[in-house]
C-alpha cells in the first residue's frame, strides 16, 4: 500500500496554519488539496473496488473431504432449493445455497492473511470461532473445521432435514482418521434453530450465504453484528450484498464460485476501530475506499480541523468534504462532528443559492454510499425532513434536475438501512417518489426518472419482493450493497 503523499500533508498543514487569513487564500489552497485527493481517490477506487479473483487454494486432503461430502449429501437438497411448508420463515430466507470445498478453503486462506486482514499468529489461525449463519447440509462448516484455523466451527440451520444431514456429515468427517487433529483444533458443532436467537459471541468470522435473504433478515443481521462480541479480526462475510452495519468497513471483495458453481461476490467487512482487552487498537485492514492520502490526513490528526475550516469556505469547502467522504473511515470520522451533518442539512434550505444546495447534496451522496453515512442521515430528523421536503409539490428550492437526482439517490441509499426505510416510510416517501417521477417524466429529466426507479426498487425489496422465474427463486436478486 502506498504511503500518503507528503506534499498533501504539507498542503493540509498550510491550510490550517493560514486559517485566519483571507478567505480567498484558504479557498485556493482547499481547491488544490481537493483536486489532489480527487485524482488519487479516483485512481485508487477504480483499482481497489474491482473484485479480486484469487488463485484457488487446493488442500492435499481435498479429495478425501469431497468424498465424505459426496457420500453423505442429499442430491435433492443440493445447490439451490427453497423449503416448502416450513412455518415461521420466508421462502427467500430458507433458500439454500451450497458453497463448494475449494471455495471455502480459498476464502479462509485469504481471510487468514495477516497482511490483508489482520489475522493473528502470522495468518495461521484465528482467536475465535467460525460461525456459518444458515449452515444447510454443513459443508461450509466442515470445510472450515478441516482448515484447522479455528478452535471451533459452528453451523446454525433452521431446517431440520438439512440439520440432520449436517449431523451425518459431522459423524462421517470425525470417523476419517486423516481429518483428526492432534492440536484439538477444528471442533464442529451444529444446532437447529433460528439465527435470530444467536448472539455470535466469540466469533472471529461470521459467514452468511445471504444472496436471496430478504430485507428484514439482512437488517436484523446488520444490527446483530453491531452488538455481537466478536473476537479479532472480527470479520463478517456475505454474498452479493453487505449487511447494514455502520461500524464495519468493507475491506475486500472476492469473486469465487458458489451456489451451483456460478461466480459470486464475497463481501468481506471488518469491525472498525476495535481494541483488545488491554486497550490496544487492533491492527485492522485498510478499507477498500480509503486512499493513502485521505488516510494520512486522519492518521496525522488533520481531518477534523480541516472539516471545521471547510464549513466556512462555501462551495470550495463542500468540494473538499465530498472528496474526503469518498472514504468509508473518513465519512465515519466526519460524522463524529455533529456540526457537519447539521450544516449539510441546513444548506438544502438555502433558497437563493443553487450552487450551495447542489454541493451539499454531493457531500451527502458520497456519505450515503456507506452504512455509517446512511444510518447517520436516517437518525437526523433535520436531514430527513429537508431531503423529503425539498421534493414536495410546489417546492422551488431544489427544482433543478441535478439536485433532485442527487436527493433521490441519497434517499435510495438510505433505504438500505432498516431505520432509514422506517423513517422515510413515516414521511410518506412512496407518494413523494410517485409525484417526483411523474413530474420528471413530463419534463424529460431522465436522471431523475432513473433515480426514482432505483429508489422504488429498494422500497419494493423492503416490502418482500424478489425476482422470480416461475415458482423458483432466482439468484439474480436485488442488490443492496
């Protein structure tokens, strides 16, 4: 990872040093700093946000492991199968997808890399458990145990048929002498029950094959991960979408075969700003969105003061905040200053200053790309009220199509958060979006029409809608990452 540009740090220090100088001088320096950050951030994100395709890891015990799985697995329940007649759980949440052994071994080898993900003991093992939330026939859990990276691997499955198949697999695995560990690592436990009753305490890695999970379960799991007492390196891996967990950073995206050998995106998120029992900050991975220079501003303790200066510098200050908010950890740091979000919300009401209104929506749009930004916006009554109010009938403040498009994009992102969806529903957002879309269609504002479509798609997801082919749930579901 490249070090932050020394000239960038020097420029930031100069801005703070001349903070009491003329506004034009500070603005000129902010523009220079913003342009530098934008250029680096654009290049960084174009490279870092492309999912990695790791080399498939092959264990010398793979053939033996696969023979056990093949002898036990029920072909009727393999790959993709929604449950029928099971009460208390939706078809989407009960649909089972299978993760093949080589994918499991590759994923765990990547996660254990101390360089990439802060794995302890030189990347050989983890301090806590592996937990598969929705473990199905138990293949993922058994493969994790076979990696010998965890003391205990636990699988939780709602469907009793699959749980029973997992128990058979556990017995067959335990009876193979080549899979027994002299170190005591790789113990396996399966339980049959609802993952909503699980605390996940003591887990180092939580995995969920969550491709077709509905919004309610994703929202619940997002909150549960916030509350869970995880152990280092505190990783949560999901497929196709992130859980709405504000205190986690996205640290990796891997493309691996899964669910019938199709390629899927594995989202690797890590708890931010954690410390061990002695109060020492955990050596976490870098967030994918975090460019070296933006990270350098935080590490040097400059970002908070730069944000205060920016709030007094009009559009140049807003441009700087937008460039910094492209980083997930920096968005989190900016929002620790309550004045930042309050200022942005108030800027939406500046009737005669279209430029300020537009620039404030750009900052909010950047922040809303991340769960922490969505949650903070959802918790701000002023921000939600002004965003929705700016779209009301007859409102002339934000009638420019670019501003309206930005506002709807922000609201569409806030829908990804369970609190945000609830708050916006109380604001009558469905009628607002219908009115805005009709107005946009009559004016030919295609960017607003597209933004409305995306936002309304997210609303339907919260209403339980899934894309289907016939009666079978399809893996090409709505993404909410």
